[in-house]
């Protein structure tokens, strides 16, 4: 838990300093949702949560440092209906940077955007050595702003993580979250 | 105006991002599959002090579908029952090898890879090795992974008395990733 708090504080500090340098609007937010493995027979659906910041570089372009903790669901291994055992799904800690392109500023109360990003992922699973590998993210989202400082966001993100030895794991992440905005409109 | 110029200077990361994306997309089209391979009890052959069985994944439809695009063997697990009909405690060991012609325990110990050791069965009892038990005692994953990549390997169970200590219901669970 200490590690999560420290990393989150570092992330917010990074976002704040970067935004101050850029002289623009920025936000910090938290989110949670579902982690759904795609074409992976050995794990089930899991959950995820995380924190992120958004620094607006241009009215249509921003960058989002993010820290995500995701879990895979456990999977029962069966042979002709007989349960051989349950395989633990394991979890992934991801730290990355997404580029966000869309209607990100102005007076509209709704923002639409697409995103693409890179990240570093540390995977842990019983009986498999831990590994830290490169990942890529691609997605889209929508954010509603009921006030000048708060945003409510829903997004879908494909998160692909490479594996040591070859291949990779692709996940669909569906999340909802809250953002708090700082800086000039 | 000055602010826009300043902000454009922060776009340095975009070419870098595109470069990483272009060089790293090979794993975007990858999936993970599981084969559950059951060895029939009648295919477990008995000789002095050992039991022997072949595992041939190449006949499995999932393997046939993906073997040409195989990326990685992610996990190999085994479950089985070890049945002891002796009046004393028995211990067993499981070895694997690419060589299916090994016929005595000395040759197996010398050239095969030990993956399960210290399987202890009380007198007139049985030991059920399930996934949890297997992961607790399993060793030498890298060597086993290399064997499984070929799709064919042979398992050897060394027991004190092969006529009274039997191996039953042997199942191999292979998890692999492949491009789609």
C-alpha cells in the first residue's frame, strides 16, 4: 500500500510540475473497472484501478502519465468436467504514458477522445517468474464535465503486453473515473 | 501566441511514440491457448522400477491449428494419482526426456530431467497430485518448456516397486501463446 501511495504521489507531482512548465490546464484523476482478457484461455475476467494525470499541450492534444493495478480472474482447469485445480490469474502493475487526441478543451461539457500509449508492465503469477515487459495501449473515451473543475469519464482501452520468450497478452479495459482540473480554461 | 510555440516544443515524444509502436506491434495479434492432454492408463507402460508414458501434443487440434505460429510455452502442469499397494511407505519421482528409449532407472537419472521429487505415499494409500500440489514441488521449468515446444516428450516415473506402486489418470496441462 505504501508503494501505491508513493507512486501515486510521484505521478501527481510529475503532472503538476510538467503542467506548470507548460503553462496549461491539467487534471488528476482516479478510475476503476473491468479487465477482460482477449483470446486467453488460461485466465478469467478481472478488475483494475489506477490513477492518472492529463497535461494539455494543445486544445486537441494531451499526455497522460498513468499508474494501473490490474488483476486477472482465476481459471478452473477441467478435464471432462472433472476439476483438476484452479489456476490463479495473477496481477499486473503498469506505469505508462498515453497520448490523448480529441475535443479536450473549450466550453463544451462533453469531451471525446482517442488515445495511444506505451507502458512498462510488471506481471506476477504463481509458479511463473515475475517479468517486466513493454506494453502498448489503444483506446477511446468520453468525459462529461458537470462543472469547470470536475469530469466524469468512461473509457475503453486495449492494453497489449508483450511476454518474455515471445507472444503477448491483450486485454480490454473498461473503466469509469473522476478527474479534477487545475489551471486556466 | 508565445504559449502555443512553447507547447509545440513538447511534441517531441510523438515521433518516439510512433517509433515504439511501429517496432513493437508483433504481440498485438497474439492469443493464449490451453491443451489438456490425458494419458490413458493402458498407455502407461511398466518395467522394473519405473513407469513410462509418451505425451504427443501434435495430434491435438489446438496444437495443429497454432503450431506454425507458436510464440511461447507459458506453463506446463501435470496432475495424476500415485497409488501405493505396498505395506510400507513409497516415494516417487517424475522425469521427462525427449528420448523415449530409456529402459532403466540409471539411464533415466543420468540423462532425463527431474521435474517432481519427493512424492511420498503412505502404505496402502494414494497421493492425488493436483495443480496446487504440483506447483509446490515442481522444478526445472525451462528444460520442460524446451521439451514441450517440440510437441512430443516422454515421462518416466521412478518408483520403488512398479508392480505395487502405480501411476494413474495422468493429465498434462499445456498453456501456450501463438500469433493469430
